[in-house]
C-alpha cells in the first residue's frame, strides 16, 4: 500500500496512483555499451536478462521535460546501461 502525503500548499491535487505524465520534450541519445560493463549494473535475477549482440548492448542517455504531472513540471535525466528483457517485455535499465 502506497502512502502519499499531500503538499503543504492549498491545492487539492490527488497524488494517489496511477500517475499520468505529459512530456513536452524527449531526447534519447543511443550509445553502444560493452555487455561486460553493462552486466555489472543490470540485474541478473528475477528473470531479467541483458540483450547483447557481438559483445555490446544498447544504452544511452534519456532526457525528458515533463510539463504536466501530479507534482508539477520537472526535468529528468537517466543514464541507461543496457537493453533488457523480462518475460515478453523489453526496456532499458537505469541503475540509479
């Protein structure tokens, strides 16, 4: 059960999940990352596996500017160490 604290301001925003985020700008700069290096930062349990081809995986830098969120506008930067899969899903892993 997730407990959400209301902000101290007088607004009446509902901060309970599910959350919705509207992005105005997104940039994903792809980088080929050594699978040997990426495997140090990606989980190897819970059915998560690192995709690699010829010893490299696809990582990169993800930058997004959200204009409308439950907590207001904000910017986010994520460093992605590799392309991962689990069951039938595929995504990029951010170790932070």
